[in-house]
C-alpha cells in the first residue's frame, strides 16, 4: 500500500489502494466508528418521480465491513456523515465499495497510532506472499493458491482412471490427466504471480507430476515435492501443516497464525492452567499484569456490537502498556476460525498461574 499520509493531527489517514492485498489489510484495520471518505455513486430520486445515479464523495461512519478473500472488493456499510450540502444525505445508510485503484481517507477520532500504521503495512505486505499447492493421487487432484489472507481453491477434479485390470488404458488416461494438470499449474503460476510451487501426494503420483514441471525451476519458480496421505483438497490441507511448507511460507500471515494455534494448543495440553479465555478471563489477566501473550479474533475488534468492540480495543490498549504480545487472527482458514471461536474469540497465555475462584 502506497501513499499513506497522516493529516489533521494524526486523525485522518489517506491511502491509495493498489492491490487485493491492500483491501484485505484495510478490512483488518478499519474499525466500527471510523469514518471512511471515498468516491461512490448513489441513486437519487428526482422531483418528477424518476431517479438517476450520481457520482459523489461521501463520508460513511462504519458499522460493518464485508470482505471475502479473492473477490477484489471491500464493502463498507454505515451511515452517511459527510455529503455534498445540496444533496442532504447525512444520516442515511450507504455502502461504499472499495476496489484497487481507488483513493480513500479514514478518520479516527482517537488518532492513528504508529502501531496501527505498522500493522496496516505488515498485513498488506505479508499477504502478497504466494504459493501454489497441488495434491494428486490415483483418484483426484486439487490445486490451491496460498497467501497471507487465506487459501483459494482453484481446481478440484476426479481423475476417473480405468481399473488396474486395464493397464494400457489406465496408463494412457493417467498420462493425459497429468499433462492436463501440468497445463493448469503453468497457467495458474502465470496468472497469479506465484513464488513457490508445492507438489504433493502419495506414492509415485507427486513425482510423476513434478517431472512434467521441472523446467519451471529455470524460470525462477522454486518447486518442492512432499508426501501426503491423500490427493485432492484433503491433501492440500494436509500439506499446509507440514514444516517444509511453513518454511517456504515463513513470511505469510496464514502460516504465522497456524503456528500460533499450534503453540497455544501445545500449552493447553502441557499446562492448561497457563491459559485463560473469553473477554472476562483475559481482562482479569491483563488487569493483574499476568498476560504474557494474547491471541484475539479480529471479529471481536470489528464486532457490530459497539460495546464488545470498544471493550476489546481497551483491553488490547492496556495489554500493550504491560508489554503483552498480541496476535490478531485475520485469515479465513476454517480451522483457525473454529479454534479461536472455541475460546470465545480470545485467549491469553499467562506469565504465572492465577488463583481461580
């Protein structure tokens, strides 16, 4: 994200959205209560009963944000706070649709802090790291794009190979299928600007596909071959948990968050008394200076319930004052979503065991 500028005594942040990753970073950073200014259009009714759509700049106080990874659009819903005077739109509801190439400004009444801007840049840069993962076996294959903001499934298909009692026909169909998968991989690499390719599967299947793609290594794409129990989507998610993939994607936010989950789970198994969860539990730990690390669902920060959002933000501000490490979970990985929800959206690792009533 380029051209980040602070104005109005650090209350107004101006930015230019350049990529889809920037949209995801904004989604993770903008809070309910912020006012977002952007070019938009709105249907206006005329005196004669007709209507027309008019382009304008509006300032919308945020109530809700909507962003699905890989959709190239961030929707910001709220109430109009600033509009052209002659249109008298203040107080009406409106949805801003933000896309790459657009300029916007975000006003935050309690000012933008240095850590807010650092987090915005980190999310924008981290989400750009990309890898393509392909998992294949004798029944199916799948291909997915992995980056900081999540996993996008690009293809999934049954191979429908003839039975082993027809070896020649089976070999012919297998060879054709592998060639087609290789063509799809090359197309995806070109379309998505992939940095790494990971080919996975059981037995010889991964090696057969990798052999058709070896020449990619000469064009700057690093290829890794890894064994999994399955092909298809199950194989994709299996390989994402492997240490070799975490090393390849060590700068990607998704991988960082999966590692946080694994670390917390390890503590839960080893010494569960060193964990507290829910807003009530974590608040108590922070107030006693007992929280060493906090992991929080970004959904609590952006909660449509103003009290929940404000309470979470105040808790995190207090945690920063006690030098507590904070991780905000942003990616849409389904396992992460279920996991953090099981803690009520927030969990803390303690510096010492607290007395429980």
